[in-house]
């Protein structure tokens, strides 16, 4: 299953901001659509009025069993009614990161940066799903989708601020922060 994030003129999420954190930005688009499909549909013609990012969920690569059990016990699922705020954060890591072994990346990810341990306290207020894109030839390695209630916006800022101060983030060469709110149709 693939998840496609399409920035364009229409979609279920209204884009509030698109900010480059490091590296090249994405063009601002007023809306974001999020769809799941069994295949990647390629755009027939590149568009100046849209961009498309695709990823696939995958196994947890740097997570040990006890950590996975902790995460499963407290994390919320996507699509909660109260979670009308969202962030799409696409990330590309440097070649130096990919030249490390799996064990070396794990050591930086958790033993030094405490990515999982530090993030647990933000759950279940913030739901998230990581999509892998590197092996699909996409411009980013990972697409992280977060959903949260507006009342938890400051908690989300604290989470991303903490993660961006870790050793792991020194390997990020491109990151864009896309913020959106759910479009609610009135009756």
C-alpha cells in the first residue's frame, strides 16, 4: 500500500504553511490531499500547480521489541475526529547516514538521540506514521505524517524542536515542514 501526499489546489487539508527547515523548499500549494492506493500513479505531465510525494509504510527498522511494545501500548491511530491539525515532514538524510551500518544508525537513532524514549511522552496526543520513500526514487527518504488536536499544537512544536536538536538530525540535508488543518464541510 502506498500513501500519496499531493500539494495542489484542492484536497481534504488546507495548507497553513510550507517552511524549508534545511535544503530546498517545496512550492506553496493551498491544499493537501492524502490518499492510499495499491500502486503509485505517476503524473502524466509535470505540473506547476501541484507536487506529489509518495511513500510506503514499512517495518520498524531501528526499534527493539520492548520499544515497539511501549509504542503500541500508547500511540493513537490516525484519523481521530479531534485531530484536525497535521504536519507532513519530508526528510532526506545525507549519504554519510546511509553509509553507516544498520547498527551504527540504531546507535545514533536511539542510544545517542533517544528518538523513541524521548518521544513516548508525546503519545497519544500526537499520532504519527512514517512512510519510506528512498527506495521508490522519491526526492525524500522519509515522509512523516503527524495528526493532533489544535490544543496540542504547542506539544507538537516541543516534539519537533527536541528531535531537531539530536545528533540524528545532523544527518538531515533536506527537510520541509508542511502544516495543514482539516477541511470541515458544513451541513
